[in-house]
């Protein structure tokens, strides 16, 4: 027994003594004086015990207050520590943001140093190095374009390719093909043989792509100049001065019954043996160019027609894509329906099998328990269970026995042998595993016996499944399904 338990027990015993002193001290109550003396001593002891318990209670209360104050101090310290952690986190976030900003400024100020030899391919290892290479070649490109009568404008960020716009700046500017070759040589010193592939753009602008460096980043079109050249002003040349004579005339088309107006123009004669660039020849070529020069309104109509054709093509492509998506959705729905159909067929077959088994069991039960002790069948009302079984059997449509399948014009009524049933079940399993849904079998029309007909069909299917060639024709999805014969409809075949 512990000290606490001993004190509690002693206190309980003392209280019991104070409440019933005559039971513990029966010999001290023979006289009133002795009884008063005993009670006075017990009361003094009880007062001392109360003072001791009160002192212990005060001590415990003081300890509790001390612990409570210590807990408050710990809670305040924890709150202050958490607040300091939050402040430190905010400071760390601010320092991190400042560091990132400084790093971005440093990266913006520090550009890659390009060491490039004219006439060799430059290999850029990053987007920044490619952009620095583009910027380093831009002054030479502008100088070359200016020498060919063009001004160069930069369009874009040069983070993927170098988009340049070349605008004719003076009379006698070079053609777009000459400008493209000159820019390629100025950019990297390497030019292609032959003409560039130009693409027609709106408002007569034409564009092509010039590769000038290699970039190891896997982005299509990186390291190229996307050059767009604006058209020069369409000025119609003046009538050449070498025209010496003009005659107006016409031709008559007898078959079409109409006149064809014509104009005959004479130029300065060219002596025999004169070069091809003699004045008369040049004046003739100038007039031909004047008459065949495209007019601005015709070119504008051609551009409008091009834009209309492009819009129509985009609309047709969008309709085609929508039709493809709809087709894919329909195919997906059709696949889902086929899966559901196969599942339903399996469930129906399973339920049909269960119903047949249930009917067979009920028939056996009716035969086994439907008679009394003398072997006489129960009449209606003799047995409630037998009546229920007979009513249930009457509700179910009994399958036609194989022996009753009869069609005098086609097959004889014969029951199917157990071996033939086993062969049919095995063939059905193999065809289901192969995914075959429908088969068309060409049988001998002279066969009249059902067993012989089924055996012939099984032999044909077994030969086909074993890899031998027979008269088995698998129908495709669009072929019509063969209609069952009357005998098959009657027998459920």
C-alpha cells in the first residue's frame, strides 16, 4: 500500500472513529466524564487533521498556479517564435525575388560573345546565342540591302527566326531574287544555287526562307531568315519613240461571222546583221512589255480572288475535319454498341440456358414427386407444390424436340446424335474465339437426312478451321444475312 493510500485509509478510519466512537471504544463510555474526555480528544485530533489537509490543498493550489504561469510563458514564447519565422519567410521571399531580378538584369546585360568566320556555318548552342548571332549580322544585311535599293525592317523578337521586311527605297531597285541572294551572302557568306522558293502573300508581298546558321534546339525554322519583299511600284512604261507608223485594220472570221480589229505598228528598221539589242528590236520589246504589263486593278482583283479561294479552302478543310471527328465519334459509338450487343447476346444465351435447365429440373421434379404412393399422378388440387410446378411449366414454351423437326421437302425428322452435338459445340467455341459472326455454307441439295446434313456442315467447318480450302465463304459486313430454312426455324437451328 502506497503512502497516499495509507493516508487516505487512515483518514477514513479516523472519520469512522469520530462518527461512531462507541463502537471502537466501548469501555470509555461507562461514565459521562470519560465519554466527554474521549470526544474532546477525538475532536482535537480531527481539527489537527483538517488543518493538515487544508495546508496540503493550499500547497497544491500554489503548484497549479505556478504550472499555469509557466504554460502561459511557453505559449507566448511559441507565438513569438512563430511570428519571427513568418517574418523570416517574408524576408527570404523578398531576397529571392530581388536575386531573381538581379539575375535577369545581369543576363540581359551579358550577351554571348560571337566568334564567327564569314563563309562558314555558325552553330548556335542556345536561343540566346542564336539571337546574338542574328543581331551581329544585321548591320551587314542592311548595308547589302541598301546597296540593292531596299530598306530593311526587323519584325519579331528573333527568338526563333529572323523576320525581315525589305521595302523598295529608290528607283532602279533590284528584283527580289537578286536581293535574297545578296542578303544570304551578307548574312553567312553561303548562298544556294538556283532560285529561292517564293510564297505569295497579301498586297503583292512575297516571302522566302534563307538558312544562315544551325541551332541545336529542335525548333522548326530556327536559324533562318524569313524575308518578306514588298512589291515595287507598278509604273507603266512610256510609248517608245521608235514607232514610225501605225495602221488600223481588221480580219473577218467567216465561220464565226465577226470582225477581229487589229493594229499594225512599224518601228525603226534594223539593218541586216544588226544585233538583237538594236533600236528597232528594243522598241518593239518595250511596246510589248507596255501592252502586257499587269494593271493594278487586275492584280488587286487577282489578290481578292486568291483571298476568297483561301477562305473557301479553309472552310472546306474545317468542314472536312468536323466530318472526320463526327465519323470517329460514330465509330466509337458503334464499337460501344457492338460490345453491348455482344454482352446482351451472351446474357440472353446464359438466361436461355438457365431457363432450359430450370424447365428440365421442374420436369424431373414433377415426374419424381407428382405421384402418390400407388404411382398415380396427382390431380389438380392434390398438391399445391405440384400444381405450381405444372402451372410454371405451362407458362414456359417447351423447346421443340429434335426428333420432331420435320420438313418432308428438305430433311427427314431425325434426332441429333450426342457425338454430333459435341462436334457442333466445339465448332461454335472455335468460331467465337476467331470472331466469326456469320458463315454461308454450300451444302449438297440431295441430302435429306438432318444428321447427314449437320455432319456435312461440321466437316466443312472443321476443314476450313484446320487450314484446308473448302466451299466456305465468309460474308463481309455489307453482305446480306442468309435467311434460315423453314426446318431451321421450326427446330431452332
